[in-house]
C-alpha cells in the first residue's frame, strides 16, 4: 500500500496538542494497520528545504513521523536522484 502524500492522508491537527505526540500517534495508527494485515505501507512525505547532515532531520515536520517507522529513505531528486537511508530496519 502507498500513501501519497502523508499531508493529504493524516487527520487534521488539533489545536493545543503537542505536534510530536500527534505525528507519532498518527504514524503508530498506520503501522498498527500494516502489522495487523502483514503488509508494508510506504508513506510518501516531503523533505524540508534546509540541508541536513542527518537524513532523519531532512524529513519535514517532527521526529514523530520517523520515530515510529520500521525503516525510511530520503530521496533528493534535485541532487542527482540519490537515495540516503533515514534509518535502519528495526532490530538491526
């Protein structure tokens, strides 16, 4: 399953709630669905425009999105379509 893009899929933000907690909870809900059905869910999301030495920090938004994922990858098409790992698979 592919979610394209996260911003169109996730529930609306609730005023006054912590952004990290909200992002983590929404991502946890998607991961629980994948685990329940034994499937992979690829979530497409935008990278921030500011350069970052750490690929995890390149993801737009809070670290709640990457904190829940089993693995991630960042693609920078403007720099020759290179792919950088954001995190390793769980358990490695």
